[in-house]
């Protein structure tokens, strides 16, 4: 990768947990934010279009900018000025990894734009983005694509990418309401029964097999006792829809901390039935698994005109 004066970075939406694999599994989805980073003579300019336009900050407090600055500090480089153009397609505050996408975009953008830096070091980027985001479950699939299993070792975050079976088709049901991840985490108990922990361990192990080789096992593999029911009070409509979908035989889970609901289908025709069950108040996104992760789409020596 040859750095230029401007780079464009594309980052996918993600869904974390996938039912039983709390804080350690995630899936990249074909919904994207695209950001351009350009070196400017001085100052900071942030322009946001699409999701969050007019609502997200356009100063140093913007999460993309904060992540970019943190990566610059890590790399020992400071541009004289910065221009960020954000074209957002990922819903905000709905459990589709919008904050992880912002962090990954900022760090990858800095890495790609920094002079005298060669190929992007994915392991270093994963460690840094996890430090900034707090958990690797969303940043890992956003960075690597596909499905990922992630954990934290003594030297930082680690992740392995899984090849998802081609029959797996993600559908995300997005409500009009939002939910703070901080609020959702606050509803979780500090202690869980041993039987529930064992239940989730078995289902998380099965989930890996179902995602990669046996999608017919996804309904059993996405069952959970550790976090979804505990958060139901904060998203009652999501909890009700989740129960209805699973009773109808669909492998449905809360997407991340919610309130969106992710369904892992195997048949294209299932979307109609899922839409019928959801009813009004939900936006149905029939997506695919993103296999690329974060990508530098373009690097050039001139800032694009807008």
C-alpha cells in the first residue's frame, strides 16, 4: 500500500455475540460507511452525509477523528491538517457496530495515509482498535470480514476469521428506536448460574460448526441464556420479536447489544416470512456476509473535489 495525500476507506457493519458467543463472536455485513481522509494545510474539517448527518459532531470529538488521532500517536506522525468526508450507511445505536466501524475506519485511515508506513499491520490495528472500542467482538469482523472469533491474550486482542457457509444469509430487522450499549451492559448480572454458563459454552461451540459447515444447526446453535433475556426490559419489542421468530423456526438473535434483531436464514424466500412476522416499525435489511472487512479503496495524491 502506497500512502498518498488522500485515501478512501470502506468499513462494514457488524453483528456481535450471534446469540451464545457473548463478547467473542461477530459477523461482518454488507452495509458500509465510506470515509475519505486527506491531509490539509492546517485545521480540521469533518463532513458527514447519510446516516447521522446533522447529528454527529464535526469536530475533534467525532469518533472517527479520535481514532485517527490515536493511530497517528501510535505511528509517531501528525498531519498538519485533516479533512474527513464520511458517507455513512450503518445505522447508529442499533447494534450494528457503528462505533466499531468508526474506530476501525479512523485507525485504518491513519495507517494508510501515514508516510513511510508499508502494508497495514492487521494485528497491530486489531490491538489498537480493541483498546479504543473496549472489546474485539465488533472490531474483529469489521477489520477482517466474514465471521470472527476473538479473545484477549496477555499482549492484546487476537482474532481468527472463519469462512461462513454460502447458504447463510443474514437479515437484520432494525427498529426506529436506539439503545446505548452502556445501558444494555448495565442490565447484565455479575454472576451467572453454572448451568447457564455450560449451556452457552456448548451452544457457542456448536455455533462455529453451524456457521462454517452445518447451517441446518443454526437454530440450536444461536440459543442463549446469558445476556438476551436479561436485556429484554430495555428493548421489549425486540424481545417479543425474537421469541416469535425463533418459535417460527428462524435462527434469530439480538444483534450486538440491540435493539436490532439478526436472523441467520438459509433460504431467500424466508425474508418474506420474516418481514411478515416483524410487521410495522421495523426496517428489513436482507444482506450478505461481507468477506472483505475494512478496505482501502483508493489512495491518491490529490484531494477529491466534492
